[in-house]
């Protein structure tokens, strides 16, 4: 197998192309043979739920301690096959040291069933914000 690497301006090296077997595990074994990728089930059953719970806890704490207003945006769209999705994002100003910066958090992005009526949108929004 031949791996072509190049250095980015920031000083990191990346694989820009390789011939032969095209797997991430093969590339990683070339870089460090001791590293093994975790199984998909390990990620989806253990690591991701823990990370989601941690992030949800931190975000809930931030939203509870907010001293000013937060703005929420709701967007509904359809893909090419007419499946609808709804995204809910919260935006707020956060203070760090002596400056403020705008921060946005995606609360949820999910399939949206039914007509795009105010009642259906409100019901889905209430379900998300109740969590």
C-alpha cells in the first residue's frame, strides 16, 4: 500500500490519498499499529449516549442560569423525496472574560410527520423543549 501525506499550513499532516486497501483502520495501523477503532455498536451503545447526556446536562444548566433572553429558531424543510424535518436552535450571548460572543446550540433535528400546521409545529416544539 502506498500512502501520500501532505502537511497543512497549521502544521498537521493528513493523508491526501492512498492506493490499495481503502480503510481507515489500515491507515491508522500505518500511523500507530497499537490503535484499534472501536466497533460501531460500542460507539452507538456506550460512548454516544454518555456524550449526549453530558452535553444535555451542560446545556440545561446554561439555559437555567441565563441572565438575559435566549432566542429560539424553528425551521421545517423537506428533502428531495418530500420527507420533512424540523430543526430547533437556541441562540444566546455568552460572556467570556470581558467580551460577549453569540453562541448557538442545536436542540433537536428530527423527522417531522404530518402537515406543516401551527398545531403540529407547536406540538413538536413543546415535546423538544419539555426534555
